[in-house]
């Protein structure tokens, strides 16, 4: 779903940074993981639906393939 290039990844040695920065980084990681888990659950739920309608427009149906949300 979401990919990042290798140059955007930064390596951090948690043992070498101050305690307050370490706590901030760990909290950010926890939030990211929670968000990813919530998105995964939502997509799994949506994929199990027989039909999905957003603002009156049919998005997913058993009879029709997935409709492109941006180009409809």
C-alpha cells in the first residue's frame, strides 16, 4: 500500500539518544503501527462487503470489478 524509498529511511540507535527523544520516537512508532493496523482492519472489512457505496456512487459490487475512485 504505502512504500518508501530507501533514502527516506533513517537508522536510529536508541541507546545513543537522550531519554526524552527516545520516548518521542517510540511514541511516534506506536502511533504509526496503530494507524497501520486500523487501516488493515478497515480494508479487510471493506473487501468482505458485497457492495460499497460512497456518496451514492457504487464503488464495489459482486457483479462488477473494483471501480477506480479517482477516475470513476
